[in-house]
C-alpha cells in the first residue's frame, strides 16, 4: 500500500535531488585523487621517482631488499599503484629500479599487478564521477565512437596498451567514458602491459653493474661539488627503446586488432547477402 508520500529513489532526496551521501560516494574518489595529485606536484614529491634518488640510495635500497624481500616488494607495489593512480611521471624509472632491485621475474610480475590495480582505480574514479554525465551529453560523434569501441572493447584496448605511442594515463581515462566494463579494462590492461613491463624490468636487471658504477661516480661528484654542479644522474634508455622493439610492439598491437577486422568483414559480407 502507498502511504501517500512520494517515494524517492536510492541516493535521491526530496524533489529527486541527490543526497549528500550519494554526491560524496560519486565524487569523493576522483576528488581525493585530484587533491593528492596537487599535493604531490606542489611539494615536489614526484621528484623522488628519479634516477638521482636511485643512485643516491641504491645501497640502502639493496640492504632493505636483502633484509626483507616480501615487505620490500609490497612497498614497491604500493608505490607503483599510487604512481599510476595519480598519473605521476617516473613509472619507467620505477620499473627499471624494480628490475635492478628484485630481478626481472619478481619485478615484472609485481609491476604488472600494481600497474593494473592503479589503472583500475583511476578508471573507476573517473567513470563513477563523470561517466554518466558525459554519456548523457555526448554528441553524435562521441556516441558513435562509444558504440564502436564498446563493440569490441577488449581488442581495441589491448591494441592501445601494446603500442607504446599512447600515454598510459590517457588510456586509463578514455575507456571510462567509452562504456568499457571494469572486467574488460582489467583484462586488456593486465595482458597488454606485460611485454613493455618485462622489457624494462629485464633492462633494469641487466644494468646492475652500470647503475652501481654510475652511483659511485655520482657520489664522488657530489663529494667534490656539494652543490651538485656538473653532477648528472640519468639512466639512458635509448639502447632499449629501439626501432626494432617499437616495431615489435606495433606488430603485437596489429595482431590484437585482427579479430576486430575479421568481425567487421563478416558483418559486411552477411549484410551484402541479406
């Protein structure tokens, strides 16, 4: 029986307006991420994700890993999740550092899991806060793009992850507005980042002697020049990011799109026979 009073939907108050709880639930995650990003950039904390920090503290980091590998890997994963969720620069250096500290197998596995978790966090926050609004206001072009992407979202997203041309943060956000499900997003991200992640982890693992030598040289330079004049700390990844490697990733991306092309061709043929 009706009690004569108008009932409101879940999360809405009088007049159909959303309740404070509903508003907080929707916007608090993305607001927290944006606030954290502002704090990190304002304080300069993002500079900790640098080759200089690795060179300065590589002995301490090595000792931490030796004393407690499990906690060190867990701490690395938490740091990586935060780095990805806040879209901070330095993920490549962090991956190389992981390979240097833990070896390519542990670092590669930990990085793939952590990067996927971080990407899922920003994806969910963006979709919850803005997804419905953008969907409602989408014009014909965005609506068509959304429908086309959602039709075979896994392979499209896998292509974007495999080809090292598209910024990682952009590929984290765009699917949130294109109707991609969380399950599809996680699966495509987890699989798509494996080649690049393990490539950089192997690179870091193979650089142990180089990094230690550069760290010693950097420390000697700082001892001679306390103000840091002429002391450079950098890891040259040009020997890894070669045209051949990029070509291999592009080839993997093209392979990921083959099912999409086949599906389109089959639809055209079936339409022509109707």
